[in-house]
């Protein structure tokens, strides 16, 4: 059951990436920022902060 949900979510994301230019630009920007943070050794720290923000919003 979970496998079907994951597959459908990936298909929706792929379709959206293929059709939405602004989303593609956001993804490209995010990837380049992640590469820059990784080269500086700050990627894990920033991911932890983002996870904390999401956790707070869910509570």
C-alpha cells in the first residue's frame, strides 16, 4: 500500500517538474545552494534547522 502511495507521489512530482517552469527553477536553485553549503561544510547544520522548523509547524 505504501509502495503505491510513494509511486504515485513520485509520478505527480515528475509530471509537475516537467510542466512547471518556476518549480524547475526553484529546484535548480535549491540544488546549487545545497552544493555550495556542502562545500562549506554547512549542509547538515542547515538541514537540521529546516527539519526543526518543519517539526515546529507540525506541532
